[in-house]
């Protein structure tokens, strides 16, 4: 069944409250997906100019203190690290990114990049979002955009790496409610073209297909339309970048979605009850996205 939420803050005065606004949204959808949960946070220049943040995670136990110590030994003050959820955030200059990842991958082959971006940090874990938010202090997050997902697995395994959001390129985040019927064939073509996957989740296929279109020159709306054209299924997708948030539903609009828009924020969720605690919700413009129409909002 799954549940998706997204919250884009237009009013800078609300950025200290992003976590406290986002948590009730995803907790309201708790029972839609008890298997695993994930959240993405966008905050202005969190790593400093000229740096990229790498959100690392693993499906097997990793001594993250050991990883931190090893990175400090290899790169000194050029690379900074910090615990984030059940994983690690690494901030690195662009020219060190490949070396950092190669070193981590050779020593800890189970570690994967959950997200990468100048503005983005990604947290994933198994279990209900209410437990994840409480365990890792998500209410304290500050930023201008948050996206979250709660998963009910219908096919692939219940693991951290199978959890949403999927981040196939810098600052691009995708969460999905629904299923794609032809993802295996689309995946085979992409693997043949050299695309690497971290899971066998159908949602990751859609995310990496979207990223390939964007890398080829499409804007976000055009790339999203190509996902609808090439991938069959029932879905609501919430897509975010460092500057935008989009939502789109399949041709039959089988998967629910509702949007609330005010001068201060734009919020999207699988159900209205996830929006009910937002400030001034009674005065918001509330509507259901139309089938196959791409809705995009900018900061």
C-alpha cells in the first residue's frame, strides 16, 4: 500500500520547523507501510561551498566509527563525517568524491550510497516511520524541503537498501506508492547500458530511468512524462530536487494523493489526514492531482 509525503517550505521562517511539521505527516500514514521507512532532508549549503554530502548505509552491520577513523586517516580535515540515522554522512570536496567512495567500497563492500547532493541528506531504516522518527530525532531537522515514505513491501525484500527514497543522482529524490508491472524488462535494458542498481525494487528502476532522462537533457517535467510513457503500472510519484518538488499519478489515478498549497508551503500526501496538522490548513488550497498531469512547485 505504502504512503508518501512531501513538504516544500516557501516561507523561510518555517525552516527551523521542517522536522516538526514533517513528522506528524508521515506518522499519520504509519499503518500504510510498517515494513520500512525513509526520509530525505534538503537544507541550504549543509556541507559548505564546493562540497557534496554522501549519505551512506548498509544492510549488514558496519562499524561506522571505524569508517570515520579511516576516512580521517586517509583524507584528514578535507573530509568530515557525522552519524546520521543508522548510517553516516560524509562531506567531501568534489575532487575527492570518487576516491572516498572507492576507499569505502574496497574496505566495506556492503556500504552503499543512499543519497548524494549538495543540499540533501537521506535516512532509511526498517520498521514503522513513527519508530524511525523517534529513534533518530527527525523532529529536530531544519531545512526547506522534506520527503518521506513508509513502505509495505509487495515483492522485494524488506531491507534498508530496498527502502525509499531512491536518489539516483545528485539532489534527485523519488518516493513511490504503487507498482510497476514492466520494471524487470526496463531494468534489463538499463543494466545492459551500464546502469548499476542497489536493489531489485521496481521503484528504483523508475528513479534511475528518470535520472537517465535528466542526464540526457530533459527538464523534470519532460523526464517524468517519459517515466509514464515507458513504465506500466499504478503509481503516485513524489519527486524532489534541490529547487523543486513534483507529484504525478498514473492514467487511472488508482493510488491516492492530495495536495495542500498556501503562500507558506506546498504539501503532498497519500491521505488528507497527513495534512491536517499543518499550519493554516483550513485556508489552504486543497485538491487531488489529476491523472497523468505533472504538478511542479519551486522554492
